């Protein structure tokens, strides 16, 4: 693969529009979108099973159970397919690293300081890293307790009641966290545009993810590699 000084993407990718910068590749956007749809399907089918008036309105309980079970068990699939993408694997490494400036970002949030200088961030800020780690752990626990409820003979020592309790409590927690995540997304049209098209403005990147933009500028200045 070849890249030239001054270019912002490897040969074979879409050129960046003037004044904009590539934030997410097609593979990354598809993983995010597919995971979001599966999560939404899980939550909607769960609501149709456990919220009385909604269950009566929709009916078809057996169908809702089947949809809930298979959408839940399929949740890791987009992630696993995404591992074939180098860009997706690079983002996973970024999400798993907590830098010094991430602690500064968290201190600024706690003190309600909103200036870009007070909240330095790489491609992902500290809040996004914490969210990604929490939601990944929560999904694993939900899958484990869901399998215990689906196949009661897996671990006889753990009662069905305990599995249902953990599953239900965590489902509510995930619901509230996802609502907060979507609320933050709707407050930032540029971030949504980046997830929809892959590109964001350089001014937005400089304001919210200055460390990442600095890395991109360093990459742009590197000599041609054959």
C-alpha cells in the first residue's frame, strides 16, 4: 500500500473533501451501525416481553422471545467481523489505552470546564473510552445470564432467579446509559456526520480531538512509503 506526503488516506480509499478529515472507515461505521441495530432489537423485544401494556399490544410472545434470544446472541458478531479491519483493530487499541491527558479530561468534566484546552483528547476522549469498556462488559454479562436462562442445565448451581435478577437490572442500566449516549450524539451534529459519512471537519477535530488531529498531521508529513 502506498501513501504520499500530504495525503490523508492510503491509496484505494476515498479522497478527503477539502477541509474535512477521515475519522471512520466504512468497516468501522458498519460495525457501529450493526451493533446499534442489534442492541435496539434486543431492547425493543425485551420491552415487548416485560412491559405489560406493550406485551398486550404486540402479542406474539413466542416470536418476541425468539427475536430477543437471537439478536442477543448475535451481538458480538459485528465486533468479530470488524476484527478483519486494520482500522477497527487500531481503534480498539486506542480505546484500551488510558493516557495522562484522559485524566485531565475527566478532571475538567468534574470541574465543568468546557474549553478545548481543558479537555484534550485523542481520537476518543476519556468518556468514550469508559463507555466502550462498560458497554462491552455489560454485554458479556447479559449474554452469560441470558444463556443461563435459555439453557437451564449449563450451571445448575446458579438459580434461574439469580440470572433473571442480574439480567433485568443490567438491562435497565444499559437502557439508561444508551439513552445518555444517544443524547450526547444528538447534541453534536458533526459527530453524527462523522459516523454517517466517515468525515468530520478539521475545525471540529481540532476543538474536540486535538491530540488525534496532531497525529494525523504527523502522518501527513511522513515521506512516501512503497
